[in-house]
C-alpha cells in the first residue's frame, strides 16, 4: 500500500503551512549557484500545490519571501523575484484548471510594479475558484503583521478587542489556523512565521531539503500528523 493510500481522508488537516527551507544548501551541495536551488524549489512548489489540491486540502500557506530576505545579496533577491514573476505567468492557467485560488499574506507594496500587477491579476482571476486556497507569504513577517493588526484596531476605535476582532485585522483573515506546519531542511525554528496563527499547530520537521521534497514526503508529514492526539489544552 502506498503512503497516499494510507492517509485517512476523513482526518486531513484543513490548513497546511510550509516553511520552504534548503534551496541554497541544495545548490551548495552540488556546487551550483544559489539561484539554481531556488529554481528547483519552484518546481517543488508546483508539485506540492497540485498534490495538495488533489488531496482536497483546503488551505496551503507557503513561506516564500520574508521581510528579512531583502538582506540577502541583491543578485539573489533579483533572481527570486524573476522566478516569482515567471511562476505567476506560467502557472496561472494551471491554477485555474485545478480550481486553486491565490491569496497573498504580506506587504506586496514593497515589490516592483510589474510583480504587483502579476499578483493582483492572478488573485483577481482565481478569487472565485472553489478548490485549494494557495496562500503565499511574500514580504511577510509575523511580528510586523501583529503590529499592523494592533494599529488597525486603534484606527477602528476598538478598545476592548476580541480574538475575532484581532484576527480580522490579520493577512489570514477568513482562513482557518494551520493544523500542520512543515519545515524542511531540519531547521528547528519558526522564523517569524504565523506566530499568532500557529498557537495550537502541530509541527513536523524533516531533514529533506525543499528542492527534494515531494509528494511522498508530504504524505509522510500528513501521516505523522494523523497519529497526533490534538487536545488543545484539554485532557
């Protein structure tokens, strides 16, 4: 029986978030430029998005570019942005065919006008699709998001906010909190990612580098998740 066949489809995580780590190390191991690792990482994104849609996962959040990533070498940042633009252009029809709705978490106003245009166009053309929600974290930092939400509450004049009031000010408003967080490349930190949203999220860490992550590895993460006893603080 394959790993996919072992998955209990009645106990799927509604929302899977992934910290896609290891592109640079993948390239370094092969004595290749870091951008080659990022390029292969994009190929993995394509596979995992299609597979998550096939499994009927409701939401897939991918940590694609953090607020701290701007500090990387300029040629690497430029290469990543080129890959992002290329992905949006080449994959839009595939997203539509698979009923995938694109969302973005993060401040995209810091990105170039052409990338903002591609993102907004893709979000507009997929907003009414009923399948997987692909939520891409771009120029995203969770501390910044929390500060933004606090300022929004002040602007609204809400003096005694509820959790719902606060969540309505986050980038992820309207989405369920992640049930499962996957981090590749064996790094054991959260890296300023969805700090509010992952309060009760199950965490799965694999030593597989992101370009080598595939459908089988995704199944391993889900099967591990399905073995967990999620009590949410209860007995």
